């Protein structure tokens, strides 16, 4: 980690979100409401841009499904807004200490669908919607995309044009296989950074996987790495970016999912970032590694949203 701090600079203040919208849960059985936080480019909503429609990245924060909030990824939102001229919609999904699985997944499905349904009013191009997430949110970026397809295409038999078609998924140090034990994860990363907190991780899982008896850990909506080849191929977009961290207990399962996605023909970018641990972009300083990762991810977003025009 010391080497990564060479050349570090303190991060400038990120942009603040422009507006908040409260929406109701419609996909799940756990009724309620939650907020969507919108970060927007300069000129958004101005009279001169009244007819302009912007791409949108729906972002899902981390925190083990228990902690965190929709404003945690303001630095990432700033990079996306400024480097890709896109809107970022960050989701305040309900957390598992009060709302265990599948509420978080279904809230994220609702958020993606809401942005698509109300794109015109939100100033968003409904044909250019992507999803990003960090840690637990990286899991949700995949599991919500899979769940969206399962519900709208498989169950409701929606046809193209009748449901959101996600153009890109970007997942940073995600959990992708919750069938793996604590010991298996630790064995795959003997020197995690920061040091592994077994009890904290057990607390997170006790909240999310409730009740624990017969919990479907192998469901693709819990463990995306366990999804069938057919589901991965049909439900996920062609463009996917995965960033794992060498010193992260979740790195091996993230790399396994990368391999599977490539095997089913997806265009998978991103990399394993060496010499860093889980949530390495959360520090108060910005390292060249973080700048490079965000810049590379934003370049992929621009490629998907603009270079196909």
C-alpha cells in the first residue's frame, strides 16, 4: 500500500448532487420507498439544452449491504459526469439490517426501470443506460441486471423496446459468490488489505442472508458467478468492466466471473489492480492508480455511449 501512496494528492471536493427523487418499490414484496440521487453535467436543465438527452449510469454503493449511502460514490459520480457528459443516478437502496435480501436487489431493479420509464422527464436517453457498483454494490450491479431480465423478459415476456436494455455494467471489487466460506476466501488471499475482519463480515452476512436456514446462496441473484451460461449471455450487456484488487478476499471470485463472462462471449475490460486492497479508492487522497482506474472506466463508458453513433 505504501507504494500506491507515492504521488498521492488530496482529492478535490466532488460535485454535489443536483436533485433527489423518491420512488416506490414495485418489483418486490417488501413495500416502501427509497431515494434516487442525481448528479448532472454542467448545463443540464438549461434552456439551451432543453431537448438534450443524456446517457445515465445507475450507481449502487457498497457497505456490505448494511452500511453506506447513495452519496458515498460522489468521487466516482464526479468522474463520470465530467468525463462522459452523463447523468449519474445513485440509489439509496434499503439496507439489510432492516430489509434483508432480496430487497436491495429489487430496489435496484426498480431504480433501473424507473430511470428507463421516466427518461424523458429526467432528461435521460433511455437507450443509453448503464449500471455501476462498488463492493456489495458491485454484486448488485450484476444481480439486479440478472433479476431485471428474469422478471421482465422471462416472466412477463416483455419484448425488445418494452424493458430497459442495459448497455454496460461496471463492477468494482465485487462479491460474486456467496457460496464460498470465510476460510475459502481467506485461503485465496492470505494477506488481505485491510486486515480481514471475520466478525464484521459475519455480521453483514447475518443481516443480508436472513433467515439463514436454507438461504439460496447459489441463486444468481445472490451469487452472480453461479448464474448459468445462458443467463449470463442473455441477461447481461456485451460491454462489462470488472476491477478487482490483489489484496481483497473477493478478488478470486471476481476474476472467476470475469473468466466465465469472456467464455460466453462478453467484451470484458478492467483489470486486477495490484498492491491494493478492498475499497482502495475510498481514501481521502487520490493515487495515480485510482485516477487511472476511473479514467479507464470512463473511457469505456464513452466508447459504449458515443462511439457507436
